[in-house]
C-alpha cells in the first residue's frame, strides 16, 4: 500500500468527529436504546419472539453497535459478550478461536440467516474472513441447540441476521484508521409493496500489525473485498427470497517464525420460501450452499470445503397458545484438501428429523423437542431438549433448560493425517437455571448457572498417531448482567465465570480464562452517541505447551458519532485506547500478540 498516512491527521479527525457542537438536523426517528427485553429474536425457536419470553439465555449485539464502525471485524464484535473468550493470534485476518461458555470453537455453531458457516473440514468457522457489512444484529444463543440445528451446537449458536430493505435508499460509507487501514462500503435498497432488492459492495485493506512478540517482527497485511445481493417478496400469504454474497482476499500469517500469505474466498447462496397453507399452518423451505476456500501462496497446499443444506419444516399453531414445529434437514459436506503432502477428497451425507412443541400462555413459555440424526458414517444419533420460563411476578421471571447435543467428527478428524473414519460424535448433556429481574429506575438484572458435560472428545492420540475419542470435559459456570437505561445515559455490565476442565486429570482446558467481564457505558440521543467499553479477563493456560500461561488483559474501546443532518453521519472509534500489547497465545517458540490500538474516523452519506 503506497498511500502516505499521517497519524496526527487522524487524531485531528477524531477530535473533530467527536466534538461537534453546532445545532443539527434531528433524525427522523429516535436513536435506538440499549437492548431491551422487547427485542425480537429468532434463533431460539425458528420463530419471532420477544427475548423476554425465550426459556434460555440469549444476548443481542444490536444494530447500532454494528453500525458504529464498519472496520470492526466479527471477532472484535463478539468479544464484547463476557461469556465468549475470543483468542485471535494478531490483528485483522489472523486465526481466531471462539470459546463460548468454555466450549471449543468446533462446538459453537455460526450461522448467517440459517446458513451454516462452520467449515466442513476443520469444523470451526473462519471468523476473521466473515464480512459483517450487511448484518442487522447478532444473536448469541447460549447452551445446547442441536434439536433445531444439528451438529456443532453444543456450547451455543451465533447467528448473523442480515438486513431486509424497509425503504428505498442508498448510502456510501468511508472509514480510515491507523496502520493504513481503510474500509469503504456502498449500498442501495429498494422496497415497494412487499418487493425488495438490495446490493452491497465493500473493500477493506490494512498494512496490519506484528503477529508475534519478537524483535523487528513484520506487519501482517490483510485485504478483502466482496459484494452481496438480495431480492425477495414478502406477502401475508407467501414469501420468497434469494441471497448471494462473495468475500475474498488475502492474509499474511506466521508459520514457524516466517511470514507467509494465503488467499481466501467464501461464497453464500441462500434460497428461502414460505407459504401459509392455512391461517395457523405455514410451510417453510430453504436451500443453502456455503463454500470456504483457502489457497496457500507459498506452497501447493489448499483447503476447499463446501456445505449444502436442504430443509423443509412446517409450523402449526393447533391452539391459540400451542405450536408444533416439524422439519427435516438434508446436509452434504465436501472437502478437497492438500495439507503438508497429505491429500484427501471426501464427502458425507447426513439427514436430520426434528419436532418441537412450543407453549405460550399467561407468563408460561415452554419448548420441548427431539431430533434424530442419520449420518452415513457414524449412524443414527438422538438428542432432546426441554426448557421453561415462568413469569413468577410482574417483574420477575425464572427459567430452566436441560438438553443434549452433539458434534459430528469433521472431515479432517476422519481423513487428514492421522484421521480415523470410525470416530464417534462428541456428546454433551447440559442443564441451566436462571433469573431475570426488573428493578426500579429502569434497572434490569439477571443471573444464570450452568453445567455442560462432554463425552467422547475427539483428540490426537500421540501413541497411535491417530485421532481418537479420548477425553471427557466438564464446564461449570455462571453469568450475571446488570443494565440501566436512562433517558439518554445507559450502562451494561456482564460477567462470566466458567471452569472448563478435563475430567480425567481435573486440569483446566486450554485458552479458557475463568473470569471475563465487559462494561459499556454511554450517552445517546437524536444527534449524538458516545460510548466506552471496558473488557477484562483472567490469565489462562495455552494449548499443549507445558507451563505456558497467557496473562490476563484489560482494554478500553471508545466510540463517538454525530448526526450532522438526516443525510450525513460522522463517527470515530478507538479500539484498545491504551495500545496495550497483550499476549493471546503461544506457538513456534514465541507468543502471539494482539493488534494494538486502532484509531479510526469515518463518514456516511445517505440518500
């Protein structure tokens, strides 16, 4: 990148962006407040429902948070949830692992509008390469969800909900930051009489930051560009939509002390339809395909994976307060891999049959379901789940959740070096209780206690040089949140304690700090938004390296936004205000570190 960058100019831009004081054109609608108990979610039951009625713990990363900085990547957004420990080996484009409630990355299912984004080869989603340009909100459902979603949903589900056009409009956004970081987004929406169409284009590039804690470590650059298009029709009797998105680029990364690069490309196709057969009976159908491709630039190695899913389900409200959901999902995963001289090309078919009963009346909400999964490799597997929420008092509700889940062996587990095609799926059993309480002065709080036990954990047996079902794990924890919303001021505090341990030796599992805390406070009105987020966690063990501890860290992020008029927004962000260089992991003889501070400023023009 040849463009000259002056940090002092950026600081000035941030000061201007956050310091406007002249009168401004009021926004047509009032600014969204912090997430309330009336937020509508869909992940927990496949139907729209208020978050206050969900018999489970679910967190929302809201639209206004996503709009604060287009530069922010998915790992940066998810780490604001205290129940998630996000371990990223560097800055943009570097490997990122998500540990939700102490589970490993392969045990958290990542979706975009129902499309499975977990790789068919590794089992984990490539979080740094997922574009969030068109995302309305992110729903983090905590606890088992295999009844509705099948494999991988042991610790929970992270679902990205995309935007649907509500009016005809267009916009362009530009943001510039330190380390020669730039992002531009352009988009247009059309909406008329139930018909809608949308198009987006984006480009992000950065010189990056050092990945390893070594002297004169080079910067790891990152570049991505992509586009998305959506067209649909939404009527009372029927609905249909077609989504397409493509995101590609390259990323430098560390390999045994050397900086090398790889090209990546991911592609999503999502076709959905709904038809209301009767007033109380609706049929839904979906076909989706997700391609995830990585090609090394310094060797002939590559990893190409593809997941195709076809699903049909019906929702029948057979009484005013009861609903039955019945569905079938057919999935095919395909992997074409060459890694360190070990190639394979394999695919696996799996079919899931599920049924769920939902009841909602007089403050009582229940969900009970069962799923039978028929996998061509490991055979038939059954999971079940039941949950209930009860409004004990007008301001007090309690909930309980108990269920099983599973994670199927990945293609790498079965066919890569040391693979074992006879592996069994990992199996979990979880139970949870929780309380939500509204207090005076617009204060709300909640507490959850949970336990998850996982059997048949898949790991590498160094004696036999083969993947085996070796271990058992147990995750015990609690979550606490406190929110306060004033007329303009707001605060949101979340705390998570979890001990994830190997049941055989009672030792803590790698990369799971026992305590995480997140605090966001700020001001929002029709013209201004200002917020500060503080994140902190404990130290933790690291991978298979003996006696290696990763110190805990504390960081502060800041955001400011000013609505110049109804057509122009000016904003500024500072990630990691203190520019603390904290360690995130260990490997290849030295520590991986975070990306340091990133100050940025931008503007959005709307029409």
